C-alpha cells in the first residue's frame, strides 16, 4: 500500500522552493517568539500554555496541514499532471495512501518537533508541557493531513477551503464556541495532551476515549473519501 516513486514525487512537490519556505517559516516564527518570550518574561507555565495552545496548536499546526495535505495532490489535479500518474499501473488507493503518508510525515516533522522544542525553550518541559503539546501537534497533524488531502481531491479551491477551515473553524469558532469544540481536531488533540501533562496543566473539552474515536473516524473517513473520489476520476482514454 506504499509506492516509493509516488512518495518521491510527492516529497519533491511538497519540499519545492515555495512550499518549503512556508513550511519552514511558521516553525521558525514559533521558535523566535518562544526565545523572545523566555528572554523577556522568563519561564512561566501559563505563558507556555497560551503560546503553544493558542499559536502552535490552534494556528501553526492546521496551516502546515493545509500546505502539506493539499500540496500532496491538489497541484497535480489543477495542472492536469495527475493523468500521467494515474495512467501508470498503480492502484489509485495506493496513490492516496502513499501521498497521505508523505503529507503526514511532513506535517508531523514541521509541526510536532518545533512545538516540542518551543516548549523546552519556554519552560524546560515544566509539568511535561513540551511533551504534551508536541504529542498533541503530532496527533492533530495526522487528522489534518487526511482532511486537507480530501479537500485537495474534491475541490479545485482546496487551499482556500483549507484556510477557511483552519483559520475560521479551528482557530476561531472551535476555540470560542462551546458546542463547536466537540467537533474540533484541536480539542481532540488537547485531550491527549491533557493526559500527558501534569494534572490540570492542560484542559480539553472532549474526553480522551471520545477524542480517539473521533480522530480515527475522521482520519479513516477522509482517506476513504479521497480514495473513492480519485477512483472515480476518469482519464480521457477511459471514457
């Protein structure tokens, strides 16, 4: 269920100049802010939680998910080059799974690792906040990759739709509206973080069992939807 050639092409597309610049810019900004906060305010658990939860998990992680998830397939569909890939003797489900794994790997690398190191810079992993938010960023990255890969297959405006979802739903509505928090990937990820950090350091609006179920259902559902949509995409010679 993994094709090395498809993976290599996807990595090349995601780590090209423009996308690579965006992928590096957001984590670098987080680390720069973390250093500045530590120098100006010193180590503080409350500040650490606000920065890692408010910026890293609520904004940076979904934005990186948009770049990686949509960038794994949407540009190929938009410019028509996907036909060359689909004309090869590779199952379309394998194409989707391979691209998803690449998108997940890129998202986790550029989200979870910088979040963890930002936590170390801010307070040296006091109350296990660095590890907790790092794990939350990794968990959220997996779900976001699947969601945004699906958007990349179903719409030609995947980046716009992804940005609306990331900035409006996750960063704004999902953070402020109580009822919407249950359907927020951010809150599902926070549920895992709350069980890693020392008691009371991190709170989530969703219990861990429910969060795990929703994460699995959304990730698998988005993957299945993307594979089904790509399977129905016909080439000129197939019509």
